[in-house]
């Protein structure tokens, strides 16, 4: 029984994570740490922020740079949101944030590129920042709402960006079971612990779902244009358009 069972598990692992693993392995083998310069910078910046905010003189400056609360004016929150991603949450161990950034950001930087990684990470973080205000406006009586006390909660950390990047990378590399598991875990988190962080993760999932849909539509349109160009070329006798 162990042999066939291992065979099934191996085939599943190869189908689910094979392309992703091979892409990451090749990049790290050929470029080593040069493959993830932004990820390394993010880990270092998060570490520096953590060290500074734990000094008697450093807490206030870090809060001014990257602390976001729904009670703040919107323009202040928007200015601080990019830096808030690298400010570790005070109630969580910093090693967790560092591990998330190194693993998920690193894989994303290799697999989807630095520009797209930054776009998705910022979009997810911004979605959480904006949702907090909307949720408080809706109120605690709705499943989509938040209590007024959430306006005073410090909203920092990379978790929303990590969730969005993990789902997007898995979707692009057809690791659909893994993407679904991450999404399901976020839903369970909200059911078990109905708080600001959990609902911001749902906002990140919604944003990444929209990004996936846009990406799918654009790729399908490009494929349709190529197919139409080939058909037109074959009818006219011209050489087909190279993809």
C-alpha cells in the first residue's frame, strides 16, 4: 500500500508544485541571492524597523513613518501604507513576518517578476487600509462591518500582501489546490476570529481575484488575436505571425 500511496502523492506534488519548484530552483541555482534583491531588501527593512521600534527613542518615529489607523485622515494613511507593509505588528513575533516575506516574496519575485510583485503587494495592503474605513462605516451589525473600536487599532505588517501574492503565484502556476487552501484558511480565520486582520485578508483575496480575472482576460485576448492573425495569414498566403 505504501508504494501506490507514495506514487499518488508524488504525482499530485509534481502536478501541483512541479513547475513552481523548478522555476524557483533554476533561478536560485543560476543567480543565487541575486534572484531576489527586492525580497532581501524587504527582509532587511523589516528587521531594521523592528529593531528601531523596540528602542525607547525609536517607537514614535516608526509609528510616524508606517503606522496606519482608520481614525487617521485618509491622506496620512495613504502616505504611510507603503511603509506599513514593513512595520511588524506589535502583537505578533517578528520572525513570523520575516519568514513570510522571505518565502512568499522571494518566490513571487522569481516567478512573476519584481514589478508585478510590488503591484500586487501594494494593492492588497491598500485594500486592507481602505476596507477598515468602509467596515467601520458599515458597523458591527453586518458580517462585512467592524466595530468603531477598530478605528484605533494599529494596522501594519505584510500579511495581506503575503496572502495575495501566495494566491496569485499559485494561480499563475496552476497550483489550484494550494491557492484554494490558502483562500479557505483565510475564510476560516474570519469565522473563528472575526477581527480587523482577518477581514483585511478577505479584502486582499478579493483584490487578487480581480487581478487574476484581468490577467486571464488579457491573456485570452492576446491569444485570440494571435489565432486570428494566423488564420488571416493562412488565408492570404502570408507567413503566420510568430508569437
